C-alpha cells in the first residue's frame, strides 16, 4: 500500500475516494479514528492509500479530477 493523499479535509478525502472508485481503484483510509480522537482539530491528517500497482493510475485520475495539489508524493 502506498499513500496517495494526506489531508485533514474530509470533503477532499471523500471526493478523492469517489474519483478512485469511479475508475475502479480500491483505496483505504488510514488514521481515520485517530483523527476523530483529536477532536477533529486537524492535528492528525488522514491518509488515503492505494495498492502499489495502482499508484500511477490513481495519480492520473486524481490529477484529472483537479486534485493535483493534494497528491502526496512523499516529500
């Protein structure tokens, strides 16, 4: 699994999940419960991960959906 997005914005996360689902890429949200435990103040970003072999296709799909700035590239 490889992280493709880190965000504290649940709307952005939900949109990214929908985009990936529409193109047939399975994704999984990590740190969702930890983020809720912090009172949703944004201290713990949620991570959206995809399978390693789906990373390039997922990146393209998110870029086409206007989420290029949200893609986590490990920097």
